[in-house]
């Protein structure tokens, strides 16, 4: 488990989002992939973390891709702090739009 994502998990729990996590280990690349799906009613938002291991065994995050519901291109971040800043600015707006549609 990647301990860096604990802040993201706490942020989503505090806003009543449900999440599901899974690991993918690709055969042809040295990177491992951690898929994190989240949402209120349906798990329609996705964060993909590509990480590798250093020679000392630590996990190093190479890239964080975020794709919110119906976004055509993923948003790419280098750190979890950048991801959280983006979520704090965009999730409330998306919630308002979804509430207006219902």
C-alpha cells in the first residue's frame, strides 16, 4: 500500500465519498499501477498512480493521473499535494452541477 495516499483517503472520507482500490502489476514495464476509484453514489471517478521501487525498497511515485466523471483527458500530477489542491478546488463545483441535474 502506498502510504502517501493516506491524505487523499482522509480527504475523501471527510466529504462522504466511497472508494475502492486495486493493484495492477503490468508484465512488460517495471512500474506498478495502483487504481483508486471513488464517488458518492457510483465509483465513476478514478485516480491512477504509477509507482516504482528504488534500490533501497522504497516506493517512488512517478505519476498521478486523475480523471473525474466525464472528463476527456486525465489531469496529471507529480505530488499528492498538487492532487489535493486540485480536488479541493474542483470537487465542490462538480457536486453543485450534479445536484442541479438531479
